[in-house]
C-alpha cells in the first residue's frame, strides 16, 4: 500500500470517528455547569421578588408567593450554596406544577419533610418529641421545623440567645412572659447572659419531652444541678454550689432518689426544686415575690404540710451547711452529737469486747477445773 493510500485511509477514519462522535452526542443531553445558588435565586426572584405575587388556595386562604431578598441574604442555607430546588424539589420547570394543597398548613406539613434530607438526626429526634405526640393526636398546629426555624429566612437559632425564648413564645406566650420576669429570664433579656437557662436548656431542643411525667419530675433535681452544682459558675454569681448535695441528704432528696432508682414511672409528691422555687417564675430569694422569700416560705411549705405552724420554717436551714455564723445553736448541737455519738459507740464496742474476753476467760477456767 502506498504512502498516499495510507494517508487517505487515516483521513477517512478520522472523519468517520468524528461523525460517530457527533451522532452519539445528539442523543445525550448537553451537560452545562450548574449556576451557584445565588444565580438560581436571582432567576426565581424575577417572579417571586414581586411583593404582590400570591395565589388563592381551595380553602380560600391567600398564599403569598413573595420571597424577600434580604431573607435569603441572611439565611444559613443560601450562604452555603443551598438553592431553592433543594427544598422545592418538585419544581424544576416553568410553568410550575399545580399546587394541590387545600390550605397553608397542609402545604407547610408537606414541605417541612424535606428537612430530613440534610438533618436526619434532628428530624428523628423531633419524631419522639412532645410536639410530635400532639401532632399524632390530630393537632395540625403542633410545631414543625419551619415554625421554629423559618422557611426562607433560616438563621442560627441562638443568635441572639434570647431568640430561643422568643421563638417558643409563638405558642407559649404566657409561660415566656412569666419566664421574662424570673431571675433567669430577666438576665437573659437584659444582658443576653450566656449562663442562664433558656427554654431548650431544660426542655431539650428537638426531642422535647412531656414535663408532666413522673420521669421528668424525678430527674428535675439533677437538671437544676447542671448549673447549681457547678462551683465555678456559682462562684461567679456569689451563690453556693452545695445546694444539690445538701438537698440529696434531706428527706425530700432521699425520697426522690429512692423513687428514681426503684419506681421511676410512679408519681410521687416529695418536693423537688420547682415545687418550692417555681417553674418558669423562679425569683431570687430576696425578691418579695419569691416563693422562698422568708415572708412567703411558710405558705410554700403549707402546699404539702397544711398543718405547719408559724415556727415551722425556723427549723429549716435552707440549702446551707450548718455553720457557727449562720446557725450557732444548731452548730453546737451538731458538734455535741457528732462527738457524743462516736463516744457512745466506742464505749459500747469496748464493753462488748470486754464481755467477750470475760466470757472466754470464764470458759477456760471452768475447763481447767
């Protein structure tokens, strides 16, 4: 074969290969680079940036279809590149598919389930929460992800920290109002104090449990001890960190410990922290409205001890160790018994030992005779 023929053969092979390649590509959808989330948002906002854009649902409710650019600019989703279709995964073309939902709530209940794709752990926890139990009982207004976190304006839930309680107030307004007046809430709302408990500190975040159960009740002292047994934290505010250890040695604390260990599902009436200090309305002991203020303490005790006399509270030392400065009489009584009881015990032990020795000696003498 001549050189000319070889060149012609190579040429036609190249032409044939190019033809086959072009023919194959004609059956393949062109692959183009996906625009970043910001570009997708701009495209969507050409319509949804119109404040007047809305539609009427079968229920008669008017659903606003407006999405504010400012909400997207500050959303934790948009800033990391999560685009509209990540949540609106049934919308990829225009015109959009017809909305089949009867009302706004039905639409929200359908869309919030897309949260599970990225947040599966928290989603599973929420299914075990008090909110989920209420939803299963038929309450369609039970909170879902978007009720607390928002839809297009999803932001960090604790910045500022007071936002947590403000979010809960959407459903629990009276409780949050009482909390704001408490020693904890006042510090949070005034100074954004990072040390005081917020709603989620005590109730949990996604796996919120029913606080009216016996299990929650017996676990309450340890829950409060998370802060009040922290010596470093209590020193910061001039408070005693011994309150929990002293409570555990009290009759109330011992009784609660027994129930927790043996019968955690059985309700009991031994006093826990909230019984005396309040639940959401906890105040400082020197606050005249505090349930444990000296002026109100007797009435607080009478909740469980209705026959308590006027001198009842004088016998209580509070959550404080007995000391010479605070309770001198009790201090000396304690010192007496803490010395006298071991003395009596040792005398008894010595007496028993002497009796054993005497009985042994008598037995040996009888055997020798």
